[in-house]
C-alpha cells in the first residue's frame, strides 16, 4: 500500500484527491492548517502550514508521494523549492503539482510559471496538472456562486471565447492515478471537461438547473479592473486576475482533450450532471420548488439516496415493475447521448428500459455505485457497470463490456420525476470491434 500526503486537503481539488486515493487503496495523510476539522474515516489528519516550515518534515515522514497545491505567498517559487528539498531529504520522490491552465503560455518570471519550471528542473518523478476552470467555481461563494444566486448573473471576461470547464472530481481521479499507478511521470498535462462552452451557452446550462434565467454578462478587462479596484483589491491580485482573463480571451482554455480518460480510463464528468447535482446551490432565495424545513432536509436527502439505490438495484436485476414503482406517472427520462429524444410517461419508459436491458445477456448488469451526491431534491450518482453485450453487431455468445455512467434524478414526493443518464454509447461498439479483431 502506498502512502501519500495531500496538501490543501480541504480544498476544491484536495478533498477529491483524498477520496480518490482511498478508493485506490492508498494510505492518505491529509495536510491542513486546520487538521482538527478533518474527520474523514481512514485518513490521517496532520497540521500542515506553508508559513510554518516546522510542520513540513513530520507531514512528509514515511510518505511515497505528495499532491501539492501551491501556497498563497509572495515568494511562492522559493517556498515550493524549499519544500522540494525537504521532500528529497525525506526520501519522497513522487510529486503531483496542481498548476493552472495555460500557465506554460506565460512569461517565465511570473510566479505560476516559475513554480512549474522549478518542478520540471528537479530530479523528482513529477507530474504537473493544468486543469481548466473548475465547475465548483460556479457554486463557490468566493467565485460565481453569490452572483448566480443573488443577482442571477454570470459575469466573466471571455472575449467570446469558450471554456472547457472540468469537474474537480476528475482532477482528483487523475492525481490519484498519477500517485498510485505512476501514470503521467514527467508530463505536464492539460485537463479539460468534454465540451467547451461560451459564456452565453454556460448561462443557458445554468439556467436549466437554477430555477430561472441566468444572464450572461461580458465584462471587458478595463471594467473588471476598475470594479476590483473599487472593491479594494490590491494591484498584484488585480494583475493576476487580468492575466487569467487574457488567457481566456486568447482562447487558451477553449481546447478539449481526452487526457482525463487516457490517464484514468474513464470519461470526464459533464457540466450538466454537475449543475443538476448542485441545483439547490444555484437556486435564488427560496430554492427550487417547495422548501422543506431545515430539520427535514437531512431526512429527505437520506430518503432520496435510498430511492436512488432502489432504482439502480431494480434496473441492474431487470426488475422493470419494481423500477417503474420508483417513478412518477408523468416522469421525463433523457438519454443524454440523445438529448432531443426524451422519454415521457411510464408506458414509454417501460418500453425504453426493456429495449435497453435487452442489449445484455439475461437483461442483467452488474453495477457498482462509485459515488453519490444527495440533496432534498436531487441525487447524482456515478456508476461503474459490467455486462455481456448481445446487442447489434455482437458476436455469438456476446462480448463483455464495462462502462461508467452518471445518473441525475429529480425527486418530488418520494418519486423520480426526471432523470438524465450520461454515458458513452460508443463503449459497446468499441467492445464489439475489439472482439472481432
């Protein structure tokens, strides 16, 4: 069993790195200035403070690798350099650095690029991750969350360019694969979501899950700088934000790639699934639909997850009657590879599911629920599925297939009223092609 230190373990990416390392059977040491606030089972919490070097060596002791989130410091490159010296003296040779998208396009004397060059010049077995903008920023109070909820706007400087938003869980998956499985050694990897969206397209997607329209507001760089100065932000920070905006306007974050799938074996999460799972955080005051009392919300969330698990169990065992019992009469099901062909009502849903399960031997699918996110109105679950495909093109006797899928369900009154299923339909074609070869 390998052991790894995760710095910034309570952060947007760090918390997912911890979870994904545990899922791979690794031993995890979670570093934080507030280690007492970490209570994740099977995780060793340690105090780690970039501004207190006495905390570094104890955190590194007996570790095999480190997930490094850069410190907020004026001399960030110098701090990271001193930390890497302590890594080497502790015998820790595997380093995964969380950098940022397009850092390699910037001048070599800028802090974010200096850190990358320092890591690349080291003798460590390093991997640099350059993720696109994280989907979590859309609900984060410190980024766009408050504007979406309170002002019903999403304001950015994009120059009309698109952005390939990435789910932070995918960053966690890549980092864990790099640390545990050794993928990506001495590579600097761009990480993106599966599609790039313009600001207008992003506002449309958010609106579909936020309980009302969200306005896209394009903010030119001079206007953004004036607003930040009026808010009392210091010039160094304003300059940094302007660099990021210039990166977007240049089109450097509009690219998509298959790096997440290459390094982890699974496709990256889609933004619609993330937005659906976080719909309650996108809603204006009053929420979406009836608002349960605070004391009722945890129970509703537990009940909803239990219903979701019944849905998965009934589907995997081809128990169509039990499956239909989990849904409202006027349900709407959307197979996201075919978003323009929704299935409405129980009769149509029965026919759809009988046909789908008929693609597999005995109608049976072996399912592992990898992760769920649950609220009083929604459940999003990631599934890993295995079955014998006997559908169109399959050889005699069928062919084994495995695939990831994400289900996002909306629940009202203990019944599923809407469901979106996200998966790659070419999985079955690829399996057949490999079997024929």
